[in-house]
């Protein structure tokens, strides 16, 4: 029998950007705008990274408007 895997509850900025189909800067902008109130920073100043609650990312993705890639 295989061990049960624990489902992750947080994602990194890079993972969030990939899931949302946007840039890492777009995720950082959303963090700064308070779109992910449960996001928190880990590491020291040189290696700081954010972890974003997956449920908050999914809710944000449902509400945001996507821009067409061709600029129209």
C-alpha cells in the first residue's frame, strides 16, 4: 500500500503564477493589493519568498478578468 500524500495548502509565487496564467509580478502585485490576506513571507531578507493559501488563489482566479494575449 502506498502512503497517503498530504495535500498542500499553500503555493509559491511561481506556482501561483503558473496556475493563474499570469506573471510572478502579477502575483506580487495582488499580494501587495491585499488579494491574498493569508499570504505570508518566509526566509530572511536575502531569501524571502511568499506562500499563498491555495484556496485564496483559486478564489482570486475566479474573480479576475483575463486579458487577451493578442492585446485586443
